C-alpha cells in the first residue's frame, strides 16, 4: 500500500475514551503501533491528568501513557457533544472505553447505537466484571479487583494480612488484554468486513495468573496460603528472596543442574549427596532447611558479590532493585524501552516504549503528551471539516474546552 507508514496499525483510527490506566495503556500500545489515536477527555480533563494538582510526580503517569495521541475535550453529556462523538465514530475503526457500568448506554452511545452508525466499528469495553452476569453493575478499581479476584489473598507473608501487589497490576494486565482483543477483532474484520464488541473484565484476567497457587488448592482441597516470596503453590525450592549484607537477591534453582551449580557457587558441594536435598521433592519437603543453607551463605556477602558468583555459575538469580535502579537500567535504555525526555509540564521524566516489538517495522520515538484540549481544533477541522467559527461556537457553549493557552 503506497503512502503507508512502516507501522503495523498505520491507517487505523481509534477513538479513545479510556481513563486512568487500563484504557489509556491499551490505546498507548495502539498509538505506538501507528494508530491515529484521538483521546477524548471531559472539559476538566481525565482523572490522572488532574492529579498534577497533588504534585508534579502524581501527574507524570499521564505523560507515560498518552504520548502520540491527539488530545481533545468534549462534553459527552451535551447533545452536541454526543453528536460530535457519533460523527467521529462514523469514520473510525475502534472505540475504546472503560467507564463505570452502563455509562455509555445511559449516554446513548453504547455498542447497540454505535454499531448501527458504523458496522465496521470494533467497540472495546473494559470493566471490572464484564457486561453480563450478576456482578456486572459493580464498581471496580485495581485494588478492589485485587481483593475480589483472590490475588490479594495469596500476596504477603503467612503471618501477615493480605497485601495488594505494589503496582496497579490488574489495570495493566486488563489493558494488555484489551489491546489483544482489539487487534484480534481488526484481523477478523479484514476477512468479514464487520466489527465486533470486545470486552475484558478485570476480575477475569487475574485468574489465569493464579495457576501456581491453584495447584495448592487442588492438592489439599483448601484455599492456598500466603507464601511470601516462596513459590505460590509451595511446590518448588529453592524459590525465594534471600538477604545479603546490603540488600536482597532472588534465587530459583529447581532443576538438578541449577541446584548443583548453586551448591558449588556457595561452597556447599558437600550437600550434593545429602538426602534432604537430593531431588526436587526432597527439597520442597525440607524447604526451611533448603532456604537456610542459602541464607547462611548470602548473609555473609554483598548483593553485588552474590550476583557475580551466581552469574558465573549460571544460577537463575537477580538482585532486588529499587525503582531508581530500574529506571536507570542500562539494558532497557540500550534497547530503547526507556527514554528520558524533558516534558514541558512534568520536567525530566522517563517514557516507556511498547514492550511489543514487531521486527522490521519503524519505531516511534518517545513523545510528550498533549496538553488538555491541545488537538481539539485539529481533530474537528480535519476529521469533521468544521470551520473555525463552528469550533468557536462549540467552545463558547462549553461543548469543548478552552485552548491550552487560555489557562497556562
């Protein structure tokens, strides 16, 4: 195809109504793949953009997830706002939203309406519990889904309370699934010419990730416990995080080659013939002793020293790093996954690339996110052919927000 950029989703137009992390991450992956993503926000801005009122850093996640998108404002509660969205959808390939249950239907902008306007539309809906079932109307946030999905019940140490995962893992896991669903539906449309309703429930994306923990339930017929840094099903050892003189290191050595290498690395080759550690089953049944052998060694040296000797012996291991160390990781910067940029609002920050690499295609550079409403005029004039006078009338009536310069 002539005139097409060397990007997989070039030529695809996405109407992005996503908010917070789930929806915006899905559409960020689309934008990095070359899609023309039009991010539509309320006149006051989406929730994460508004966090800059708390602090500069609190608002920075918006910049991480919204580069390469055209940002416009639109009051979807107004009749003219709804009409503008319908006109945009008529010429789009994808609409993505992750509003609370029934919001789009109440606005008259749900799948049942938009599919008739554009039969080729892929409509993507992200929600806590899905579009059907007894819990479909329940509100959901990352932490509440971590609780209800069982994820929190197996996170933490046995003698402590349930703990949420540190990152917003459910938001991003479900965002990845939304992206996959959209791309799958676009592939099918290539053959059928028809769009699809694609939905992802946050609760449902968690369950497959509990595979190791479920093994415990099947073996003993009871809910699996919190296992700290040990294997979720308590069926592998050594599998833990071990203390050093100045930090911690994660070590897993469950096959016989890794186990023998580990014993040689820590100077305990004498244990190769010890019945307590002679095979996988024995090491699990003597898990406390297995961990103690390693901790007795690791506590005497630094994290760097431990990493060096384990690397030399090819034992699967990694230091437990803080986010400052990770953000300055030479490997990820060398691969272009992380890039420092100067953001006009947030200062010097790191922008992640897409982890999805399709070799032979071009890669878009790190980009700053647009200001609130920065691209409203461009979208309305180029896609809907509105005149400056028509756009100004919408602005005067509050259907779209002011130009950024009006409040800088």
